C-alpha cells in the first residue's frame, strides 16, 4: 500500500455531508483537539477544505508530527501485519479462554477467532463444561484451522493448534 497525495490531503480530515462541513481531529499524548469547518463560513466546500487543511497543518506544527509507530498509513504491509498481531493469553493466536457468568455458576469456554473470506472477524465458543477441556479445545482448534493465515502467521493444522495451546488452556480453565 502506498500513500498518495490525496491520502495526505485528507489525513485527519473527515467530510460531514449531513452538516456540510469538514472535521479535523488530532491527538498527541492524550490531548485531543478537533474543529469543524462549515462550507457556508468558507465560501463553499473547497474553501472549507482549504481552511481545515491549513488549521490541521498549524496544529501539527504546534503538537509535533505523529510518532512513526502510530502512523500506520506510512508503514509497509509487513509492518502493519506485525502491529496487528494479536496478543493472546493461550500462546496461540486465534484461540482464547472466556468465562460466561450465569446466576448460579460460571462456565469456562474455549473460543476460536478467525477472519472469514470477506475479511470479517468471526468467533465461536465451546463450553468446557459440556465438551470437557479437551473436547472444547479440539473443537476450537478445528474451527480456527479453517483459515489459511491469521495476521500473517502461516496456516496451522487443528492438531498443531491443539498441541500448542493445550497446557495453557488447561491452566486458564482450572483458574476460572
């Protein structure tokens, strides 16, 4: 992915057609600032955009540029994949343990997460109470293995996922 001049022209600027204005939003070190530029106050859409861009540039000059780690539009595809890599409690990306609270008890579930062919995040959970820890993990590993990759990691078989997550999943379920 390359950054075009058009991308940079609208960086941190959003068009709000329903109120005929441009909205600039910036954040640095927890400080959030924003401002709207109405078309009617700036002689039309182009004038409002020019005013928004000028204000944005003045604020960036005051606040300093976005730190490189946060400027994802400037990162290579490989760097973006590394930044998206999931933090996992089980040691296996795409398999986790959740606990569902009911009025009389709490039940641990082994959950599989993946991205479907349309790019949407999907998940399914299997009850350790119903299937046992082993059965729930095997079902989750099978569900997770249906994808070819996850955040740039190569595809793994259900057995590989099961073996990699087994010890940690058992610890998490016992602690639940």
